[in-house]
């Protein structure tokens, strides 16, 4: 591995500006010690992918009605393993590892204290993950990834998840410290875009996870320890969804970091506009949290007005995604035309279709078009009545998180892991990676398509076949459930290929240099307004929006609950 060249060292070369940027692009690597920490996250993330993917395969087989789980393993147990490992563990570890590498690459290596905090956070998360996983495997916590009351888990499961959250806060804090240090050392300058984006995502995570922290500490833990007999289920679900919808953007924003900053470089183009990218991230910070009630539109106990308000805010959170779509189309078209693409769509053919660093995330982007449209259907108050609690919703999140987001992560892992290990993505591995992306697209098209269709026919989500098998309606759904099993099998084959590529990149690929691609902004994009980095201003708006959207509903819930009428209580 070549020695990392810091920005200071690059400056000391006294080269003309154009040459300096070439030097930076080619040789700047994530600091070796930071690389080790980032890589540790990748080990956990891809182990979670393998085990969680296997649980997913069992899942679709069971739902087809043609397969029974052996050794007394329960349906909800497997569903919990699948959801927790893929929805919570794969994502959180990949995100924190990727963001750490991104901050180190763009703002400079972490100080010893910052790195130490990173390791402390990482190990806390590992201890928490092992504790929670043990309880799920012992069938003491078959409560799904949303761990809603009145399903109850062993207290060790909740404590384990709490450790994962606390660990992630410490890691996020270390990243923010590095960014703050950069700003102190470079007063008045616009910060590196990728580091800024990582900070926004961490801030959103802190604010959102307060909801789930309150739910776990004040409701679920005392209840599972037997200190209280009952808890207010509506309050617990409201606190969960205050966190839960921002959680989906915590997954999405790292994918957007890759779309905005990495993909333009991979196609040798430019970022369309630095200011637009920052504005879209700030809008996510504002609108990701005060929208959780759109998951509770069918629940009694929350007044219609507050549901309506949060539906309106949900439509605001669609805007930064539309801005992202616009920016990506512009980047692709500008680059395609630069390469000689003519006519309305001629630019499309010029894109580097054989490069897995581009193709795999691109498949994710395409999936996000129907995935996002499905989200708009979900958020539309009346249409939500039709699809809520049906397997349509499962189809929606397999297009969004399980395709758009994770395919982007995998596409990034194909250059990030060799960058961190000092190896090269060979053309053979590149082809395997492309094959895995195409298989994923085919498998997901079949599985998620069948889920959407069955959902429209009323097939429930989160239900064991034995509870409805044999009914008249089940006969209508069964073809779609078989289709899900076929799609799921193809997806599992794709997972095996991805794991094969990742193992190669960690231990067996030839030694060499793999670039961490960072795009420059296009020349016509203009200067980025300083207000976009003024966290105080955006913070005040964020707090105001949360107070407006949540104070009354929570006050209502507490004061109308039997216990609440006797005073402020969580149970
Ligand atoms: Fe969602 C339920 C509404 C986005 C995940 N969602 C879920 C659940 C999950 C989830 C996990 O309002 C289930 C939770 C549970 O277990 O109960 N969702 C939305 C809306 C959006 C949205 C309005 N969801 C996501 C994302 C997720 C995710 C992102 C994960 C990462 N969702 C809902 C609602 C529910 C819900 C309700 C509750 C349903 C119920 O009743 O239970 C929006 O953010 C979507 C905006 C997105 C777009 C798409 C923009 C497109 C882009 C791609 C451009 C492509 C390019 C490629 C450039 C408007 C950016 C070029 C292509 C060429 C062809 C050239």
C-alpha cells in the first residue's frame, strides 16, 4: 500500500493547481489505522448479510406453504433474524464504516482520541449485537426488527440494542469531531462535501434515535424486567416511529453520498452542483424526523389533524429525493454528451456499463424510481388504508432499502474494501460483481413485484402461512407466494456471489491500489452559500418542526391513557 499523502503534504509539493488535484485523486488513501477500523465494520456487515440472507431464503420458502422449518425453529424467530441482521446490523455497520473512511479520506486522518472513540463505539456495538443475537437465537426475542409492544423480548435483547445505539452515537461523535477540527483549521472555507454529508447523517441519527432510546429505557426495559406490569402501547409505537422513519433516511443518505460524490467520478464526470447536494441533505435533516406518524395512519388514538400534518411534511421529504434524481440525470447526461452521445437518449449508451462500481449502484437508482413511487402511495392518506399491513409494504421496502440502498453499498464495497486492504478489484471479480447485481435485479423484480401484487389483493405481511393457508383468499395469493420463493432464491444466489467477491477483496485479490473516487463539482455550479453549513440555523428549524409535529399527539396519548390521566407516566 502506498503511504497516504495528507492535504498538507500535497500543498508542500508546490505543484501547479491542476497537477495537485491529479496527485490527490490518484494517491490519497484512507489512513492505515482508520482503514483498519473501517474494515472491522465491513467484516460484521457482510457476515450479517450472509446469515440474514439465509434467514430470508427460509422465510420465502415458509411463506410459499411448501416448506416447514425444522428443529422447532419458529417463523417469527427467522423473521426477526432476517429483519434485525439485514435492516439494523448490515446497514448500521456499513454506514459507520463507510462514513468513517469517507471523513478520514476527505477531512484527513482521525486523531488518536477520535480513533479511540471510534473503536470504543465499535466494540460496544459488537457486544450489543452479540447479546441481542443470542436472545433471538434462543427464541427469547422473536419480536421482529420493529420490536413493537405488546410483543415482549428478554431484557438482554433490549439492552443489547441500546448498546448498539450508544456505540453508534460514540462513533458518530468521533466523525463530527474530525469535521469540526477541519473547519477550525480551514476557517471560512467550504468543507469537503462527503465529510459534511456524514455529519448531517450523524446529526439526524442522534436526533431520531432519542425516540427509540426513550422507548427502550422508560418502557420496554422496565416492562421486560417485570418492574411494571403494563406499558402504553400507542406511546411506544409513536416513539418508535419518531425514530423509525428517520432510520430509513439514515440508511438512504450514505447511498446518496455515493450517488452524489462517488458515481460522478467513477464515470469520469463532475458533480452537478455542490450547493444542491448540501441543500438536499439539509432538507433531509429537517424533514426526516417529524413524519413518523405516516406509519400509524390507521391507528386510533392519534387525532386526524396531526396525521394530516405529518402527511404534508412527508410530501416535503420527497423533495430532496426529486432533487437528487434531477442531479443524477444531469450528471449522467452531461458526461454522456461529453463522450459524444447525440440525440435525446444517445448519452445513455456512453455510460460505463461494464464497471461494477457504476452498474451495481445504477441498478439501485433505477429500483428507487418505483420504490419511491410506492412510498408516495403509502404516504397518501386514503391509499394507505388499502396497503397498510399488507405485503405491499414489504415489497416497497425491498425496493428501497433492500435494492436501492444495499446495491449502492455493495457497489461501493467493491472499491472501498480493496482500497482499505491495499488490493485491486480484478476484471474477473468485476464481472462476478456485475453478475451479482443483475441477478439481484431479476430476483428482486420477481419477488418484490409479487409482493406488491399480492398486497393489492390483501395478502397480509408478517403472517405465518398456517394462520391463513387453506382459506379462500390464500388460494388467490399462493401463485404470488411461489413467485416470491423463486425471486428469493435468485437473490440468495446473488448474495453468495457478493460474499465470494468480498472474501476475494479482503484476502485474495492481488496487491495494488484501488481509488477512493471523489468527484469535483462542475465549473458552472457557482459558490456554495455559507448558510448551508450553518448548523445552528437548521437546528432551530428542526427542533421547531419536531415540537409542532409531536408535542400535541404525545400529550394527547399520555393524557388519554388510563395511567396518564393519573399523572405523567410511560405505562
Ligand atoms: Fe418507505 C413504509 C413512505 C422512502 C423504507 N418504508 C416503509 C417501511 C420501510 C420503508 C422499511 O407513508 C416499512 C416499515 C415497517 O416495517 O412497517 N417511504 C415513504 C415515502 C418515501 C419512502 C414517502 N422508505 C423509503 C426509503 C426507505 C423506506 C428511502 C428505505 C431506505 N414508507 C412510507 C410509508 C410507509 C412506509 C407511508 C408506511 C406504510 C404502512 O402503512 O405501513 C420517499 O422518501 C420516497 C421518495 C423517493 C422518490 C424517488 C426518487 C428517485 C431517485 C432515483 C433516480 C434514478 C436515477 C437513475 C437517476 C421520489 C432519486 C437513472 C435512471 C434511468 C432510467 C436513466
